[in-house]
C-alpha cells in the first residue's frame, strides 16, 4: 500500500532530475486549467471600487439609449458572450484536453527517467488525436452530469476519473468506456487517500499565494504534477495497460 511520503519523495526526486522541463510542462497545465495561484490580492478593494464606478457609468449610458439601441446592444453582447463561450469549449475539447494528456505522459515518463519536451506533441500525432478527444469529452461530460446532481458526488467522481488522462497517455486508442472503467477500478479504495494526498500540499499552496504564484510556478506546480504521476505509476502496477510504443 502506498504512502503519501513515499509518493512525494519520488515525485520530488523526478522533478529535481529534470527541473526546467518539469517547470515548463507544469506551467502549461497551470495556464490551461487555472491551477496557478498567481495574482494580485492586494488590489482587491480598488478593483471592486473601480468596478462599481464603471457599472454606474454604464447604467447612465444605458438609460440614455433608445429602446431600439438597447435591443441592438443586448444582441451584440449576447452574440459576443456566446462566441467567447463557444470558443472556450472548442479550445478545451480540441486543444487543452489533448495537451493535458501529453503533459501527463511527460510526467509519467519522467518518473522513470528525464523526459523530453517532444512528448507534448504526443496527442496530436500518429492518429491519436481523435481517440484522446473523444475519451476526454465523455469524461468531462460525465463529470458535468455528476456535478449537476450535487457537489459531493461530483467530487467523488473527479477522483474516480483521475487516471483517465494517464491511461490515454499510454494507450490513446483504448475505448472511452474502457478507459473510464479502468480509472474507476484503479481508484477503487484509493479516492479518499488521493484526496488527502492533495490536501497535504495545502501549506505549499498558501505559501504560493504569499509569493503571488511565483513559488507555484517554480516548485509547487511541478512537484504536485510529479507526485500525481507517481500515484498513477504505483496504481498501474495492479493492472495491465497496453502501452503505445509508436
């Protein structure tokens, strides 16, 4: 049975053996999924105050418009909002999700020996793209439906499907149902312990916030990604996952 200290020690060692590449790949994941804690907390009051002044000015402009102009402006805002939302969805499905699989593959391979940044192209070549997009789409869809039920079931299923990107990183041609079921089996009996593993980094996240995200970029991000890869490496030993040697 694995322990947190064991996984974190192995993750830290893998990170230190390939420091620059791990920082870069973890930064890509942070930018895509907003896991970076970078930001300026000290300007929160000014932001709220300025936002209130802007809203007041906008309402004054709105009151001065004719009804026809208001309809036109509403349609324009709705069109822009819809376009931005659609673009975000397309980017997630066709860029971010495949790139996540490539990043997880990098950290998995890096757990054995220093990995190359060429792994970032993995999901986009050799006919792998379609299978990766399809499986990640269904994973996200199932998670979305679970979160509609309630937060707790959604959180549980988040950990149930945690290994899907790693499974795809080894076998991008696996059927999406098999990938999801395999992840559920691998995480059976490990979800709570994986949750506690994530919680064990909370001190580092607080320190990252104090450094405006700088510590997260250069240490905490790659450290946690490497540790997650060690968890997959440990759990996969119980299962047969056909690796893609292409």
